[in-house]
């Protein structure tokens, strides 16, 4: 049987981030061979000499690679868990330690609209960005227009779902059926067309193929398997896929966010020194990276893998890169966000509800064998689940909908001994995929919450 260390190494070697992990290990090995140790996350190294420490600047690359390491592992966790590449003693840490990983930090002084004196949360209350923004996010002026391709949202009541089972469709906040052509004074060379998170079940794929959700095949399989099990055990009950809001930076996975960020960066340009540092780090992850100032940047961001797109945006959203001349990544995320979700906290469920068709097979962009082909492929995700859009409800916190699981996590701590945050609990719910029945007790809690909103 392989040791835990061998399992961890195998995970890194088979990850899309294998080059990044190799880069980190190589630098650590070089320092160790010199008798030096890394400090400040790799920005500096120290060498003991006659009882004193000699400091040497190692450059920004290793430090940023160190920042990316937990982010990369967080992105890679579902794949690693599915393939059995997470040792048993690491499972709790993976579920509760990588969720909500934030890169960078600190502040960045700027002057627009009094931002110099405002703190980070004043400028960006829902944390669309890891580092301090230049201006209030609410001042962002996004050029967006409705293409008119979605069905209208149908209002429905939570009482309509009593007795049904709900499984979580966690999605980003991206809009669907919109055309984005400008962020503040940066005019896009070509519009970014959005494909929707919660609005997917009302869009073109839903109208042609009755598709209600799109994601990577390992995720749609997990959701479909859960729905199948619930339907088999409860043949007289509906199984509902319900959309839940993720944190704003969950948008980083989507093709459209890459397009938006690419246009924003190309509109302002990145100073040469910062660009060289950024390109060096990105090419450790992808040797074919075109360069941050390349005219082909947007194409690369839209056509690369979702993990690499996410890595690019998270790297740009660090204090060294922001201080070096990068624009606010929060603006790129905000521009493709559904306007009705821009101010919605994470973990809110109900904006989209669909009955899952457990008799229908999943659809694929590139099917194999007898798998059905998706008539309207999603540019970010490779598979879709079929069903029937039911309507849109008043969104409620995830703790009310998945109350049993949420209550079990009360009092638990993460690997650092800190109480679990909402992001930790979201990660756990995504991993477990609970099926929550809308019992009278659950419904009572939901309706009580809604009534207080209306007071």
C-alpha cells in the first residue's frame, strides 16, 4: 500500500498544476542544497553564518508560487478525491482548509472617489477582489445589454416544494444571455457574451435540450448519481436541482470571466517589469502561455483550461501584481455577474429551481459511444443535466435549506483550529451533495426568514 507521502506526490504529478508543484519543489531543493531556508513565503532566504543570518532576495516568483500552492490544491481537490489521491488524514483539511482560500492581502492606496481613506470592505463589501480596490465597486460602470435569448423567470413559492427533495446546484454568479462591451472607460474590442450560472436553465440549451445545469463531467455525474439514488428511494417525490450562489471569485472558472478580464488588461496594459514576473510564473504552469501583454491574451484566457484561467486571475489578484500595475480583477468578475446577484451574499439558494429528469442521460459536448450530444454546448463546461425549469424563489441561506448537515457542522473547526466559516461549510456541502427534503419543519424556517425580510 502506498504511503501518504507517495499518494500526495502522485496527486501533484498527475495534476494540471504539476509544473507549478515541480517549480516549488525545485526551488526548495536548491535552497536546501545551499543550506538556506525560505522566509516570507519564498521572497527571501536566510543562511546561517557564524551565528548570524545572511538575507538574500529570491525574487517574487517563489513567493507567488507559494501563494498559488493552496489555491491550486483547492481547485484540484475534487479530481484528487475522485481518483483516491488524498490520504485519509488529509481529508478533513481538504474539506475545511482549502475552501475560501484567498491570495494576497494588505491594501493598495488610490485616490478615486475618496478611496484613499476608505477601507477594503467599504470599497468592496462582498469581496469581489482579494486586494484593496482602487474605487468603490458600486461606482463601476458596466456596459451590458440583454440579448433576449432567455425565457422569463417564473415566480414560485417555497410551499410548492413541500415534500420534495432538493440537491445543491452551486454555481457562479455569472449572467446569461447578456452582452458586455465596456468596463468604465475600457471599451472592449469585441463583446463578451455570457452563458449564465443560475440562468442556464432558462437559456438556449434549456429550450432545445431541456438542459437545466452544465458543469464538468465529474460534477454532473456526482449530481446525477445523487438524484438517481434519491428518486429510486422516493419514487413519489420530485428531485429538485436548486441553484446556490458561490463567492464572487467563483466566476474565475468561467470562460466569460476570462474574456472580461482579458479585455480589461489589454485596455490598460501591464508595465514591462511586472509583465515579465507574471509571465515567468504563468509559464511554470503553462509553457504555452502567450504573455500578459500579448494581443492574443483574451483568446488564451477563453480557450485555456478552467483551472489555468482561474490561476491566471487569482495570480493577477495579488498585492504584488496590483501594486505592479494590474487593474482590479474584481471589475472583471463584476462585469459578467448577473445584476440580480451582484449584492447577494454567498450560499443563498432558490433563484433557480428545476426538476431533474432522472430518466434522461447526461449530454456532452464531445460524446463517446452512445452518449447524447448537447445541441447547445457550453463554452466552459463539457456536460449537461436534463430536466424542467420550475421557477425562481426568494433566495434563502443554505443553512435553512440544508439544516441537518449545517447543524452537524456547528462547533467544528478547520485544520488550524478556527471555527468553520460559511465558505468551509459550502465546500463541505458541495463535496457531500446532500439531498434535503422540504419537510414542514424546514419549510417553517424558510418562511419565517422570508417573513422577516418583508417586515
